[in-house]
């Protein structure tokens, strides 16, 4: 403990002397106080001061000769008119960094106590603990004789297992070499932005749409071309030339529409005619509550479409596991970009997921969680009908893990007051309006995204009851 305290004092002495040199209080050639005098001034031991002087000598700030006082080294003087060096001075950031810092940061909230309707959260009780543990144990016991970096595209065992699963579950036909394992779908979107856009290129994005996708493409230097959506998804009749289009065709985020067959063909024709790439985000395609999941856009044109999949809505967003399916012509570029970004996704999690897929445990889990979330959805819809009835319009309930609720007769400018009142009462609400760009395209009616996958039946009912009370006060 004493040594730690001495080290701390020595560090403070070093910082103080550096600041005096940078500030001009000590100039090159100036003598510093003797170690004995400095120790008395600081109330420190002479040994501590000698250690600090020794470190400054090693760094080139001081020159120490036996039997003489330390002097400030040459070349550290401040130029005429030069401002003192500040410890937090701004760096010369790249254009990418400046674009990144210009983007708004999301507001962080503590989870609400009664019911937090934030989309993207899952219930911790739904995670397949036993199945994951068994698969993890098997993966650990199969450890290799040599620990080494893996394939940037991901474990070959996992990519083979995913190839088979994607064919069974989503109808996607691809080779394992077309699959890239990423740290969540957000990394997949970032790779798409960097590899498929140059600064100044236009990209089509749904309006309203997923904010972090828009930010990824903007940070890469893209120019957003927002295109309105309706009940049939993206309005393909208004498309303009662009380098890339980002879409959520199986469950438009956030409004929930499914891109119609006619518009799918129109979108693909637009991409082929202009040489554009389509990034298909199938973020919760496993959840179709009334009929089978909608086939991905990728099944119609594997060359034009980059398919983005994630495990965040079926297992856990904390695992940071996702995958891309790219055309054969793009696979090498994505592999090399992944290598430079972080070498590869964590191998233990990849091996565990591969075991879970091979054993059938993952698909059993998906069937179970799909059933549980269908039950939560029904509870939420019933509570909305009982408490609010014709006072609200519910949209996008057929698929996914959230619904959008429009408040009839309540103007959008009341959203902030409603959110604040709800949070004070223990309920977390999240508006649809912030997902529109530009701001003048926002709806005139108040609307909220209600995610339900992390809530039990009682929390859903209580949350809706609180919402009904608050809305009654704002009508």
C-alpha cells in the first residue's frame, strides 16, 4: 500500500513538472530544485522525488548529471505566441471522425420500473441457459492444440451449419464462403457502408427507418435519400438513382409493413438497372405470428442483395453475433475488411452457436420463443383493446417483436410530455417521430413503439393501464 501511495505521488510530481515546462514556467537550461528541497516542498520522501526526476530524465524532459541539480532539456521551449499545451487539446480528426461526431447520440435511460417498452430488449428468462451451457462445454472440450487467429469470415463449422439453417428456415441458397460472421448486425451494416459507398454517394433509406443504419451510411460519407413507406413497405414508385438501398422488407422498421411482391420486383429491377446494391436487414424475420415467415428478398436476386441476419432477436443482443450473406464476387472484400476491423468474431461463441445449430437446439429454442412472444403479443393487443379501444390505431402487429400505436386525437407535439409523465409513473415509452428524416416528414399524430419481448403478462397489462391514464389526461 505504501509503495502504491509513493507511486501515486511520483506520478503527480511528474505531471506537475511537465505542465510547468509546457507552460513556460521552466525553460530549457533552467535548474530544478534539488531533490531534497522538492521533497520538503511536496511533503514527499526524497526517494519518491528521485524516482520522479529519473522518469523525466528517461523521457527526455530533464538532464541529470551526478552531483548537479537537474536541468530542463533543450528543445522544449514554447514558440513565440504559442498557446500553452492543454492536456485535453483536440486532435486532428479525419473526415470520417468529424462526420461521426456530427451525428446525434441516442438518449440513454434507466429501465422503467413497471414496464419498459423499449424495442430490442429480450427477456432474460427466455435465454436457453442449459442448451447454451451444454453446447459451450462441448466447444471448450474440443479446444485445439494451438490457439491461433481464425478465419476472418468466421468458423467454417459455423458457416456450414448456418448455410443449412438458412436454407431450412429462410429459403436462402448460398455457399459457406458467401457467409461472413460479424459482431452483430450493426458491424455488418458498418462493413456494407465502408465497402459499398464512397463519400458523396447517394443511398436510399426507408422513412421512417432504423437510425443506426442511417448513421452508419452517413458516417461513411453517404448522402441519404429518404423514401416514404406505407402498408406495403418502401414506395418503389418514387425511387431515384442511388448507389445503395437499405431496406427491411420482411418487417419494415418500425411501422411493420411487408414489402409486397410487386414492389420487391420493382426494387430489384431498379437495382439491376442502376448497378445498385440492396442491403436487406432481416432483423426479426423469424417472428411471423399468423403464417410462415416471409421469404427474404435475397432469395429473388442473390447478386444484387446483401442479406444481414442477427441472433440478437432470438438469443440475446449481448452475444453480438450476426452474419452477412454476400454474393461470391463480394466475399473476398468483406473477408479482408473483417480481418482489418477485428480479425474475426469471438471463436468460443461461434463454436457454441455451431454446436447449438448442429444439435437442433437452436431451432427448438426459436420455436419456443416464437410461441412465448406470440402470447405476449396477444396480451398486449388485448390490453390495448380493453383500455384504449378505438382511441388508438395499432400497426405492424402481424410480425416482429413490437407494435406501433398511434394516439388518435393527440398531436405529436404532446409526445415529450407524455413520455415524461409515463417515465415518472414507471413506464418507458419511445416515440416513432424520432425515426423520421427529415423532421418535416414526421406525422402530426403522436405515436409510440411498444416492444413486448422483454415483458411478462402482468407488466404488459400494468404498462398499458398507466399509458391509458396518462393519455386520458392529455386528450
